[in-house]
């Protein structure tokens, strides 16, 4: 009863694991984004417990989470500017303005032992309507690293990942580390520049081979300074 749905699902409707709704907090009047998971899906509570304590300008703030009618939900700050996926393709000059802050957000998460694992254009948002404040969101399948270990862990599988952005070591050896996110960020930046995935039209086997063998297509239209950042 604390949250009242105020509009249609965000991001084009339902995804594979959840729907996200704009809501109003009935006690405070705050507008928030509420992610309502399907009955068979829910994020790791260990991740959410860590995320709820994060305070960094380039990471979406998690406000609360729980169970409603048997379905897991999480409540996040509402990003008024939408996602990067809404405005692709993006000119290289404009995209460069955001890369540093996105990296700052990733580094902060990594310092807290959190690996996103599935970064893509739909997970990068703008906090404000004027689209000056980029933020990272949607940590649904994230992993926690032990801060006193080697900063690499082995996950049980690569299930639920979006293959177009998956790092070779994650696909091949199920290894998760900060590098996993930076590889995904490179593929994400390329997607945002092109307006479509660099693997568009390819089947899953060919995409897998391209990742594992380092054969990612880089069209001539990508500026040289962007190439050096992505690769």
C-alpha cells in the first residue's frame, strides 16, 4: 500500500524477469521506479543489502525491497531522462561527455565488491530530464566479490546474461571480475554509437565465437579516439 502505480510500464513493457512501473510513494509523494519480478525470478538479497547502502552520484539509488503477493520487488530512484537506449545512436562527441562518470560509477561498485555482470544500453540511465547526469542501474544478476580475495570469482553459470555484451572469460570459464564489467561497457559504448548491437543479425554461436576469438566488428564509422577507449 506504500506505492501507487502512476503510469504504464517503463522501458517498453515487461522484460524476461520483471516489469518496472513509475510509482508514487503514498506517504512522501516521491516518484520512484518499482521493479516487480515474476514469480520465478528474484535478485540476490545479498546484492540488494549491499546496494541499499551505496551512495554515489553515478549509481541508481536503491530505496527498499521486499515481497508483495508472492513476488519480489525493489524500489529505486526514478530516472527522469530515460535510458541511453532511448536516444541511440548517439554522436561520439556527446557520448564522450558521459564515459568518465559511468566509469566512476563502475569503479565505486567494484570497490564495494559488486560486479554488475550484465551491463548494456538499457542499464545506463539519465537521472535528470536534461540528460546531464548518467547513472548505472539494474543490478538484478550482479555478483559479490570478497574484497580480501583475488577479485575474481567463479559463478555457477552464464545464464540470464545478454550474450552481446558478455566477456570471454565469463562465457568460457564462468569467471567474474571487474574486467567483466569493463568488457561489457566497451560493447555497450559501441552499441550506443552505432545505434544497434555490433552483433546484429548474427546467431548465438557466431556471437559466442566472436567474443572468444576477439573478432568483434568495428565499423569504419567509429572514430579512432573511440576505438582506443572501446578496445
